[in-house]
C-alpha cells in the first residue's frame, strides 16, 4: 500500500508556544500585515514571537509608538550569530518564495512546520492568502492541517585549502625554483541544507564549463555547457523548469539533474532516486574554474581538486498546505506559471459535422 499524500497531517504532541515570524525585508506593503499578525499572536494566542533583529530596525517599525508594547514582547536573533533551532515550534512566512528559502537556510537540522502567506511576487510555495489569517493560524495551532514534507539536499563542499608560500619571483627562500606558488596545507569542509537547487556554472569565464558528475562513485557524464542544476522536486519548478526540466510533485522522492545550455543535442534532463550520492568535480582538463551556489546564496569558486557531494537530506521542510498537497500544487502551476493555458478549440456545429 502506497501512502496517499493527502493523508499526511500536522499533529502536535503539545500545543505550540513559540513562533518565528519571517518578513520580507524592505517591503512597505508588508508592514501592516506583519503588525496585525504579531498583535494576534501575542495578545490573542499568548505566544512567544521570534523576529529577526534587522526586521525591527526598519524605521516604520522602530518609530511606531503604538506598536512599541507588542515589540517589547518579541525575542530577537541575528542570522549566523544566534542559534534558535531548538526554540521554535512553527514558522510563519510573510512574503514570496524567497522567505521560505530563507527559513530553510536558518535551520540546518530539523525544521519546524512552515506556514507561508502569499505576499510576494510569484508565490509558488506560499499557498495562504492573508485576508482571513486569524482563522487559518488558529487552525494550524489546533493541529488541523495537511502537510507536505519538502525534501532538501545535504551538500558537502570539500576544498583543497592552499595558502601563499614565502616565494619571491618564483624562487623560494632556499633558492629552489618554485613550479607552483601555492602550497596545499589541508582541506576545508562546508555543509549546507538546500531546499531548491545546487547550481554549478562557469561564472565570469567565456569558456564552457567542464565538470564531471559521479553517481555513487561512478562517472555518469561530463557537463560541457553553461553548467548544471541539481534540484529537489520543490526546486523543479524554479531554475530547473526554466532550463527545460520536468516539474515534479514535492511528494516524489527524487533528485533532478538538469544541464544549463549544454553543447550537445542529446543531453536531456534526468531524474535519479532520492538517496543516491552525487559528486561534482572539475574535469582534469577543464580550462577554467567553476562556481557554485546553494538556493542562490553562499556563491563560491570551485577549483581543481575541490568536490561537491550531494545527497537527500534526512531533514525535510514540513510545509503546511492550504487545502491538500496535490490541489495546492496544481493551483500553483495554474496561477503562477499558467501551466497549459491555451485558447480552447471551438466545437463543431451541426453543419460542420455533416
């Protein structure tokens, strides 16, 4: 028996007490919804509200005397400085899809359930409208909501750490001519949790990118083109879709590999099973380095000897549905991407049929 995606429901072991509110920065249209939501959470539901410090530094919030008493009750934090991962029961996002990606980046381990309100430009991942937010938030607090577990990618970047040696004009201190001005002194390892995609591209270079892709240790192909996208099903409707990939429902356990402008007529996007390990490295004969980014952030250069390992994370992002996983997804395809929108063909009249 295969589980019906609609049977996945949000339940609480105990009533939620703390909520993280994420607001899109520098958007004046979100100020009023943000204030209304925070007043409702603190005064009506007596919840502990966490807000990022830079949100409260907005002059429209900092200088609002009427909002002062509510603001004093907030718990604040700063990204990359304060760890709040064990203090949040659920998350509310106000903005576009970027707010959900940002929420994902704040939690490198287990992620609390996320309720996303559509107050941005696209809104593919944000199914809730803000008009009747009170009843919808109450419904979530009571635990009566459908849930979709959006898989994430666990990414490990291993870099050959090099530093400049004591070299003058290509000659070391002992007078020996140096063939390489850099000395390898170890490895630097970084890890990321990615909700949409890992993008490897050629950066500012005018040459084709030339990277090798391994699957479970076996070389499966070399990408020659502008780069390659490794995405989750959630990311299949983002950059991958723009590059010609199929769109995959977030309940499907899979990883997508999509070339960006490949210099080959036969390089089609492929889907591999969730759980395999992909490894991407510069080809030995690559003319230039490559660049990598994770959900559009933390962009960095990849040199010879560096590697990017990608597999399915054991920490998905639980996204709360407005209705249920399948209808929400098709609603987003229709409303945001206008999927299969076409003027309908006229039917035959009686005379034409004859």
